[in-house]
């Protein structure tokens, strides 16, 4: 079906490019510093290769002026053999140089990619709730990949070009300084335009990477299972095709402009270099006629001109390549300079063997300064007890759960486990002490076994099966043709909602934390699955503190403590029967949910 694609307006992320600063150049150079010794070996190798490269034109002159002019066959044989051996030696040195360059360049790219990934992994949940996954993928792959060409080739090529240019110019001056000046007289005129072209290319490189990031985000959202399902059910395939085409067209426009920047300029340079040998033959030819120069020297001189063209041309354009690379470094540094909102203190301590008592003392929290979520929340969840958080949607229940596992830090007040402020504890020890089963169940595109053992990689088969039995999922897994080796698909899409939730619960049980946070953990379970979980809950929570968040009040009737959260405050607290007797918000929520029909747990009781 034909369609017009959707063009985009100005990109709000197209900010002016920052000028290149000395600090930025020093920072980039810092990635090369660990490989200084290998870099020195590269410099020596390049110098040797450049020096050897000066010899072939001299051999050409000797062949013409000595061997051929004097009809000396023996000298001709020696010169030709020397020529071949020399070219073979230059080729072998080139192979070794390529290996050194690749080793250094790929090591630098590895360091940069790992530093960037580590920086992203260190960010708190506040960052991930705002950032686009496609943007992060683009920075890790496209931006770092763009830098790869520069660090693996441009640095060494620049050094090589300098040696080649200097050695070639020296040889040209030794042959004839006048012809050398004639060849180079116009070269300074090309330097200033090169700087201007480089600045434009740098700006366009940043725009190009932003478009790639946007494309990556669209692909990430629309080709994933969840996005594809939403698009299909709403019949928005053509809309998404149009949106993708619009971004692609913007990218195409930027790439076309980027490829054309400086084309006229470099065409002028190429024209000059193409005409330069003619000038040499004109001036040098008259010298030959006057018997003050030889034909072999003219041939050698034009060979040096040709040899000089590539390094000079690349040295003029290296500024442009570096400017483009600096634009990518600038984007990478934007992420590297992000400061995590949850940071481990330098003197942080591991939580002592926890018993699981969780305490909130006057905790306030906001995702944005103008939108407070919690206001002075205080409570204690005693070790080995169940504390239920109930209340309207958006009241702050999930935020309390996130604070327990230190996905966020409170603005004021303290959250502690066994009297240790989580601010003072290592992040790893908090992660070990707290297990979370959230309403947004995530499973990797891997086997059930791999998903379960993600919580405890060294778990035995017996431990894994015991956890699955406790979560009432083992019988289902055993009925599958491949059992625990069944691949669940992206985000566990091959499983039902209840099955995914029970796998997630089994994973948390296998971790065996002292504090277990169940954030709407039974929201995806059908009546039978919920009954199975409720029957097992007593066994699951032995010696473990549970903080259970649920809209379905049938799952929290046995809680030792129920906290009713409303507008970021603890509006009510107590046991089920006490809160019903008060006739407050909990009683109203209970009546709305059951309308006179008591939950199954009360009937069984």
C-alpha cells in the first residue's frame, strides 16, 4: 500500500555543538595513554616503513639514468631484485603495523564501551524510567562504533602520513629544491577551508547520531513482542511504517549533506595534484634539454609527488575526521558524566547477617521536586512478619517497595534494615538481603532453568526444583516436553501471565532473601493459581519478612500489619478485622471489592 511518510519537525535534541576544549582533547588522549608503549613501537615501525618507502623512486632513477642509459644489464638485475625485496619488506612491515594498530584500537574501543556500559549500569532507576532504551543501544553500538574507525586507524595513519610526508619532502628537496617549492607553493591555501569543513562535519555527525538513536528507539519499541502486539491490536502498522520512514528520511538527508560537505574543496585539491606532474615535466623538461637535469630524476620526482599526494590529502582531511569523532566522543561523554542518583558511600558496610526488620523513619520522597509522592512515612515491619500495603492507585505503595530495595533514596528520613541505614550499606548487600517480585514480570529470552538460576547461579538442581514447587510451578514445568530447558521467549511471552508470575516468585524464593517484597505479585494469577500461592504462603514466609502490595485484598488478610497508603501518607494501620471495624478507607475499599461476597480466604477460615 502506498503511503506518504511522516516528516518530522526540528529535532529538540539538535543543540549547538560545543567548541572543542583542551580538557576534552586531554580526556580523549587519556584513552590512548595505557597503550603508550605499543604506540611507541608503532611510531618506530612507521618511521622505518616511511624511510624504506623513499628508496623505490631512487631505484627508478638509477634504473633509467645508470642501468638503461649505460646498457648495464648486471646493474639492472641488482636494482630490480633490490626493488622486489624492498617492496616485500615494506609489505611485511605493513602487516605487522596493521596488527599493532588493530590491537591498540580495539583495546581502546573495548575500554570505552565497557566504561560506558558500566556507567549506564551504575545509574539508578530514575535514569532508566526517563531514558529511551534505543538511545542507550545507539550510544553503545553506533557511537562507539563510529569512534572505532578513528582510534583504530586515524591516529596511526596520521603518524604514518607525517613520516611519509616529511621523508618524501626531504627526498624531493635533495633532488631539486626549486621543483619542490613549485610543487608546494599553493598548498597553504587549502588549510583554512579544511578547518571550516571540519566544523560543519562535526555538527552533522552529531545530527546523524541523533537520528540513528531515534531509529534505534523506534525499532526497539515497535519490533519487540510487546510493541508488536500493541501495534497489531490497534491496527497501526501503516502509521509506524510512516513514522519510521520519516525518521529514515531525515537521516538520509543528513547523510547526503554530510557526504557532500567539502566535495568541491577536495576536488580542487585533487585537480591541483593531478596537474602538478605536468608542471614538473614542464620545468624539469627544459632542464633536461639544457643538460642540467636527468630524465630519471624527473621520473623519481613525479613519483615522490604521487607518494606525497595521499599523505598530504589525508593530513588535510584528518581534521575533518577528528572533528566527526569528537562529536561522537562528546555524545559518549554525556552519558559517562551522568551522576547516579543512588551512590554507594566510600565507607559503606555490608549489612550484618540480617534478620529482616525493615523500618521507615519519617520518609519523604519525590520523583520530581514539584510532585511529592511520600510525606513523612513511618512504620516498622518486624522480622518474620507480613506487612501489607493497600490503597488507591498512585498512593505511593510501589514507591515504598522501591525504597526498601534501594532502587531510590529518600529525599528525607531513613530506610533501614535491622537498624542499618541503607545509605550506609553496600548496594550488593542490600540486593542480597531483599528479594522483589514485581507486577511487571521480566523473564530473559532463555530457558526456564537459566531464568531461575539468575537469582542464584550456583543453585543445585534440587534447590531449583524446591523453589519451583514452593511457587506451585514445578508440575507445569515438568509437563513441558523440554522441562526446565524450555525457552520462554522474549520477556517470557510463551508463558501465560500467571505462569510468568509464578516463575518470578520461584526465582525470588531461590534467592532466599530475608526481606521479600511482593509488588502486586499475584495480580496476573487466576483464581486457581492465587489459591495455590495463598496455600503456600505460610511456608514461603518462614523466617522471612514480607512486604506485600496488593489491590486484591484477599491476598493480605493474614498480614500481621496492614498499612493503608493514601496520597503518600499512612492513613490507617492495623489488622484486617480492626481496620474493618474502624469503617475507614480500608473498609470502603473492602466493600467496593467484594460487594457483600467475602473473599475465599475468609470462607476457608
